[in-house]
């Protein structure tokens, strides 16, 4: 799914990417709860979510060419 911005460029915003980020965040919370530090688990989950988001966005951009 592509969304065009004001200049007519594709922004490659895919709704599933947000779910991927939030899913990693909650996974990090769960792991952090098991290890005893929810805040560290949340930060690690958010970091992994951003990395996964970037990877899937770059794959989506390559497939559009």
C-alpha cells in the first residue's frame, strides 16, 4: 500500500509496519517483566521494532522499482 504526499511522491507507509513496531514493544515488555526490568525491556523492544520497521520499509521500496 502506498500513500502519496503533497508532492505526489510515494511515502511507503504500510499500516502493518506500525503493528510490527507495537508488537515488538509489547514483546519487549513481556521479556522485561520476566527478567525484572520492564523499562529496559520496553526500550529494547522499541529498538528492535524500529530496526524491523526500517528493514520492511526498505524491502517495500526495493519491490516498487
